[in-house]
C-alpha cells in the first residue's frame, strides 16, 4: 500500500515539474517505471510515462538532453534486467519496445507539435509584417498623390493668380484711369495676392513635410513665363544676354528670376 502511495506522490511531483522542468518530470516517471517493473512496462505508470514524454518534446527546446535521458533509461533498464531478470532476452525486448513506443514516439510527436506551433506563429508574424508593409506602401502612395495634387494646384492656379495680380498692378498705374477704377484695381491686386498666399499655405499642408514646394512649374523657364505674361496682354519681353549663360530653371538663379 505504501508503495502505491509513494508512486502517486512521485507522479504528483512529476506533474508539478512538467511545465518548468519537463526533463526532470520524465526522469521521475521513468525511474518510477523501472522501480515497478524492470522492463519499464507497467499498467500503472506506462500512460503517465507516455504523457510526460509528449510534454518533454513539446516544452523542451533542445533534443540532446532528451536523447541522453532515453539512452540513460535504456542503460539502466538493461542493467536492472541483467541483474534481477529471470529471462533477460524477453524482458529486454519488452523494455526496448516500451522505450521506443511509449517514450520516443510520444516525444517525437511533441516535438512535431512544437515545431508546427512555431511555424504557425512565424506565419502569423510574417502576415502581420506584410500587412504593415502594405499599409506603409499605401500611406506613401497617398502622400505621393497629395504631392501630385499640390503640384497641379501650384502649376494651374498659382501662376495664373500671379499673372492676375500683375495685370491688376499694371492697370492700377495706367494713366488716365479714374480714381474709383484705380482703387478697384488695387483691391483686385490685393485679393489675387492674398489668394496666392492662401494657395501656398494649402499646398504646404498637402505636400510632404520633407519635400519643399516648387517655386516654378515643372519644365517652365523664365522665357516661358514671360511669353505667357505677354500673351495675357502685359507689355513685357525677355531679352537674354549673348554673353551670360541662360539660368537653369531648377537652379537657385532660375527660381529667383521666375519668382
């Protein structure tokens, strides 16, 4: 009776240790099985031995300690059969089969289960990373679209408003204009300048923070700007010097002249 109670106590200790020390828990169950039967096979402790071997494969990160434990159990069982067994050969076969089918195979099943869980977790992490990358790509595309809209607004509206302000200024200083008409031209010029300033503020919101707003439309030189102003009726002309090189539209001098 006391042997059964002692065996239950050892099994209870093995169950408690199975989560943090699965190798120790399996060693306790294997020692209990060898103490009960030299061939390691027993109805009382065999199922517990298989379950603890499964937990060993599921929770132990390395395989070498488990293989060493199986080898130690095999050596200890062989020595005990050789010393106490009446018929060593059949008992050794039973012990070998119990060790193989009751310990090694459950341990392999636990390791396969562990690897499957690790692969599943890696797959979910990869899916989450790809989702983040897709979201970042969409955010970059949205920012590029905002920058394109800002560029279009700058090209299509900004310079037209500047021309309106320029024409209003020319009208304001035109000779022979009545005072009320001159005041209306001044109001028109101020309104166009204010609209241009607000447009630049809106463009600053639409564009990315690290991308400066262009001072010139894409591909437009100072000569093109003067030609557009002349087409609107302003008496302006562009006379480049034969000795000085033409300013680069994308350079500092070109942007300053264009502005």
